[in-house]
């Protein structure tokens, strides 16, 4: 018998080993549940698949899976569950591997022929239009890609920015369906990518060089619309592959990150993520309530190998749940 120093009562020491065993068992079970959930998501990443709900949604936040994995690993150590510890270490290694930037980053070989500043912004049903206009006047981009630009947003852009951006290509629509490309360079209309929300396209004359512009705004991977999300990202991938020999800027709200297989297949056509080229990969653009501390980069400017990217900046705009992305590019000619 032992004396409880707090109460002075006699207690049995026999219960202590049993309590420890129970605690370790519960710790091992909790770690196993954490590891099982993470393993499903990581397994889809290994298989180059986006899986089914809730995997696509969780894949967007893949780096944050380090948190439950680390917690599970701590529990395995406290529980002395060594097989589980090996499981946890393996998951940490895979997560660390996949957090590395995806895609090529080789620079163009030819001489520089033009500098181009690109700004893309989702203004959330037009609510952020006023903040966007002020930002455009300050940043002075050459090309502007605007998503969720409904009728009042479209009218405001026409009224306030037409002098500096006389060239435009748009898909008009209400709510999230409207999208606009504005350009300081002359534009020729081009077939866009069909989708639930507007994804217009154009060909810009950039100092005598034809550059294909394509706005991206596929459906988000809502639980009941993952198939449509995958289909519309696939349509963007097909458009990128079709015009693989032309200098290209593909920009907008992709509703996808580099951890989604459907997005990586767009990069596999030869496009490069300008933020990654500028050293700003994985900087969160959504949601603004928690970014940049917590979030995911789903707004991208993708460019063909004809472009070099020098700087990428993520700007907070009022009244929208997305941060705007501004990149400074240089177009290079044939080497």
C-alpha cells in the first residue's frame, strides 16, 4: 500500500500499471486514427489521384497535415507503440517530399523582348470591385484577369478603367459567372474554355509578339461537384496543350493547388507557375480571413517557357475572400 501525499489516504499501487496500460492503449488508438486519415489523403497523392470527397478538399491543405501527423507521432512515443512510430515517420517523410514545389523552373533561352505585369483577382461576386480598381491604378498592370465580375463590376471596369485598358474580352454573367480580361495591349478575340463560370480567352499583341491569354475559373471541388471540378480543370489542360507552341499566360482562380492531380496535369503541358519561379510558391491566396497564416494558394498565373518571372506579390483587397496576385514577367523571343 502507498500513501497519497495529497489526501493522506492509502491507495493501491496495483492500479497504476493498469492505468498506464489503458492510457497507452488509448494513445495508440488515437494515433492510429490520425495516421489512417492522413494516409488516405497521402495515398491519393502518391497515386496521382484526387480521389473522392473529402480527399480533394483535404489535398488543398496538404502541408497542414503535418500537424495531425506530428500529434500522432507524439502519441505513439508516449504509448511506446514503435510500429506506429515508424508509420508516422513514413508519413512525415512523404508529406515533406510532396510539399516541395512541383513542375519545371528552367528559364527561357532567347533574348528579352518585353516586360509584362499581370494582375489576377477574384472579386467575390463583384464586392471587391472598388478595391480592385484602386489597386489597378496603383500597380498599373498591363494585363488584368478578373473573376466573379458580375454586371455591376463589369460596368465599373468599363467606366473607370477604359482609358488605360481599351482592350477587353469578357464573358458577361451574374454572380460568379462573369469574367473579364482587360489589356493595355491590342487584343484579338479567341475561343475560350467552356465552363459553368466564364473563362474567356484572347490573343494579345505584345510589342509585335502574339501571346495567348486564357482566364481560369473552374468550379470549386464542392462535395457534390468534384466530377465537374475535375472536368473543367481538364478542359483548361486541353486548351493549354492545344496551344503549346504559343507564348501563353493562363491566369485566374483555379480552385486548385499543386497538390491536386488535375492542376498538376495543367503544369505537365509545359506551363510554369509564375509564383514558384519568383520564389513565392505556397503563399496563401484564400481565404483572406486566415491568409497568409493559414490558407491555400489557388490563384495562379501560369506562363509558358517563353516567360521569366521576377517578382510575385500577394495583395489584400477589401470585400473579397481572395488575395490578388501580381507578377512581373519578361517575354523572351526565340533563342
